């Protein structure tokens, strides 16, 4: 099973770039890597998804090395509103089931 | 249109009571997922529907948990004879066709069993 491992928490000052790395040593060939953001009392929200190399959208960038055993979510110039839990997901056992990792609690400091 | 909606948002039940949690997915989304999220933990997969077919229910913790989606739209998660360990937030998510990795989540139902 492709288990994911992330840091439990991170702190960052406003305006800084934040990089959150996720390890997924057992990722399968057909699996994609997806990141979600969750605010308190809300459901998770899709941020970005990638298969290899680099993906960028209006919110974040996702860096995936050639071996795909890890991925890094990059949030440029974070603000207080980026304080949330960030989850790295890799599909497990086929297309139906996904497993959320432990999540990384990001605290942005003024 | 509107996002995924869930009702009720909060439910308090006495131990042993049955509860029913409702999920209205985004129109046109054939895939629907249920998750259980304990306090301070990530969401844990419970079950998955494609239209009305329940294709994966491997995450349901016991036979007290039952989910249905009879017409391929609204889904109900039922928990019979609730126990204190069932206290959690129950999240529903739906996905558009051919994009199962992009799930749109509802706000969740917080269940507290006393």
C-alpha cells in the first residue's frame, strides 16, 4: 500500500514561500499525487494534482522527482488565510479508494 | 451550481440510537464517497459509489454502518445502534466523470454520541 508521510506541523511568516514535502515510497505506476487543503469545520478542498515533474496553478506548485517517491507542495507568499491542514494523497488499491495521510498543519504567523 | 451539501450539519445521538446522514452531491457527478474524520486525524475512507452501485465498502468499520444511493444521486449513511466511538465528522465527496482524484467535499456532519 502506498502510505504517505508528512511533517505534522510547520510554521511560517506571512509573505514567505512554504514547501511541504510528502513521502510515498510505494507509489504505484498509475497513481497520481493529489494535495488537499482543509480549514477547521470544513471539508477538504482540492489544491493541485500531478504525476511527474512540475505542475503549477494559480494557487500552488507541485514538484515531483523522477522516482516519484516524494512530492513537494509549494505555496508562494503565504498569508494568514493559508493557515490550514494540508493533505497529500496517493491512490491505493485502484481507482476507488484514496487515503489521506496524517496531514501537515501549517500555521502562518503575522 | 451549488457544491456538495450535507445534512444535518450537527447531530447528537444517545448511545444505541440509529442515525441517518444525508449527502447531496454536485449534479452530474457519478462518483460519491463517504469518509469518517476523527478529531485531529485525516479523513478515513468508508465507501464509494458509482451511480447507484456501491463498488467499495471496505472502509465501513462494522455491520452497523450502511450506505445507500438508490437513484444514483442523493446518498444516505446510516449508523445503527450508535456507539461513542462513532463520534466523528462524516464527510461526503463527489467527483466528476473520469476524474476520481478530484473530489469535491461537503462541509461534513459532526456526530456526537453521548
